[in-house]
């Protein structure tokens, strides 16, 4: 990694998938960029995430704008992954594997019918499968499953590989990655950003600051009073499993009502995830493991034979309307790339493009307007302190 310097054009707070992707795209445009990460890059929520790219599976008809953003990002994923691999010589683990949504009983089958109709009305790709058809695609499914939906456009990526490749690509494009460089606060002169103060008291002057600090983006004192946004942590417990016999149990992603199993394609699986409002707590619990394993084992009994390698909890960056903050806020020079909640990995490509365009002073693309941070701003810039 390059050595730090005391002035740059753009300081990015947070070296998760979002901050790294923004830094990569901004550096590619010729900006001088410094990523300030208080820990190690890629060790926040992005380290814990399953990596489903579930634009269709996570679609909520009540959130049309978010669906549009998710589909836009999903469409960019193949070229994003290819470009990343070329930039740093490592495969980011993108797999075009598709997803099966499975019903375990009659109630779930009815709910799945409604879901299929709603998604079809939105023009999304879904296919209803009989149990035998679903089992032909994924033979490890239990003979007792009642119905399945195929979501052929919902794929997956390995978020840990993604962060490693993004860090290398950003570094290769000229961005500086500074680890153990926590930001204490964003500094402003008048009504515009002037730099950041680090936790060790040192200062970095810059013209623009991108807040990509995940669920910590809303902590008191990080940005000047009046410029804050409501971002809160939403805990998720998740398990990492391994098949000692190698790959073969599952080909892609299987989802049940509140849980999912993602195949990495090499005998490793990710089983997730709880959704809990518990502040910044990241403890893992027996109850969390039990619920997840119970739910998935009813659909894929073979999961019980897998070795448990890791159980972790991560903190999703949640917002009041479940949509991210992407773009400029009320303080000039302060740009937000946060609040991606359950879909930060999916939304990486589109967020990075939109934020890099904003940093370059390009007029906001139409799709960005719905995610403007000013939708929750409490004061105008004149009232900032
Ligand atoms: C269990 C679980 C499963 C998930 N599964 C999926 C999935 O399948 N698909 C999907 O798309 N999304 C998924 N997500 C959501 C996804 O993980 C997040 O939306 C995404 O990782 C957010 O990325 P980020 O870069 O904004 O945040 P993070 O990865 O949390 O990165 C933020 C970084 O900022 C740093 N930081 C914070 N404050 C400061 C500061 N003051 N100074 C310097 N650095 C700071 C932190 O140390 C951290 O490294 C999942 C999340 C969880 C918890």
C-alpha cells in the first residue's frame, strides 16, 4: 500500500465494499483518493455478507425505486466482475448460479404463488417449478418441498474475494489505502468540507469527503451538526460451512422463508441470516444458529452433514426507508455512499459509478435522485455548525 500524504482531492471514510468500489472508480477518473479505514479494509459488514445478488428475490413492490436501482446494479455485475479481474488478476468470485426459492409447506406455497404473481407483474424473471423440476435442478432438496420458484437472474459473489480484489484494483488505479486510520470527524469551513481529523489528531485536507462508513455512518460527531443522516446497525448472524467431500451438494442459492444457503462452488457454503435490531451488538448466539440451521435443513437436509467453520455477526447499514444514501448531502463537498442495508454487495457497481460521477461534478443521473441524502436532511446548509 502507498504511503499516506496530508492532502488529497477525495477522502473516503470506510474501506468496506462500498468505499473501496467508490475509491476505485474515482481513482480511475484521475482523482487523488485516500481511503481511511479505522480497522483493516473489508472487515466490516462486507466481510460477513453472504454475497447474494438478489435484485429479484429481495424485490418489494412497495419499493419501486430501489428495485430499479437493484436491477441496474445486477445488470452491471458481469462487466464489473470482469473488469475487476482484469485490473488485479484475481477472480472476485462472481458466479452466475441462479436462485431457487423453496416452499416447505402449504402456507409457504401459497405465499410463493403470490410472490410469483407480484414479481411477474413487475416484469421480473421468475419461473414456477414443480417439486420434481426443482429437484432436477438441485437434487439435494428435500422430497417434502411443496413448490419452488426459479429466479434465474439472481446470482452470487464471494464478498471477501470482492473486497480483496477491490482493494488491489483501487491501489493499482492510484488510490491510497490507509488502514488503522479512523476518522474522528469531518471538518468544514463555512458551508463546505475542508478535510478530516483522524482519531490520532492528525489532519488531512481535502476538497471532498465520501462517507462510506457502513452502519457507523450515522454516529454522533462524525459529520458537522445538521449534516447527519439516520443510519443504524441491523445485526445479522450467519454461518460458514464446508463439505469435506468437496463441491456437489448445491449448485447455486436456495432460499426459504427466513433463511438461505449460498454455494460458493468449491464445497463451501454460507447459511444466513438473522435480522435483529440490537444496536452495535455482534455476539453470536446458539438460538441464532439453531433457527438458521433448522429452517434451511427442512429444505436441504444434507446441510446437517456439513462442517461448521465459522459463525459471525455483522451490522447492516439500515435507513428509515431501507434505501441507501447515494450522492451529495446538504454540506458542500460531503458525498454519501451508505445505508445499503441488505443489498450493499449487490449495489456496489451502481453506487460506485453514481458517486464517482457526483465527485466528478457530472449532473446526477435520473436514477440517483430517489436516493438523494437530502430526503432526510433536517436543515439547510446555512444552519450547519
Ligand atoms: C449477515 C449479513 C448478510 C448479508 N448478506 C448480503 C447479501 O447476500 N447480499 C448483499 O448485497 N448484501 C448483504 N449484506 C449487506 C452488506 O453486507 C452491506 O450492505 C455492505 O457490506 C455494506 O458495505 P459498506 O462498505 O457500506 O459497509 P462495511 O462493509 O461495514 O464497511 C464500512 C467500513 O467503515 C469503517 N469505518 C466505520 N467508521 C469509520 C471511521 N470513523 N473512520 C474510518 N473507518 C470507519 C469500518 O471499519 C468498515 O470497515 C449482508 C449483511 C449481513 C450483516
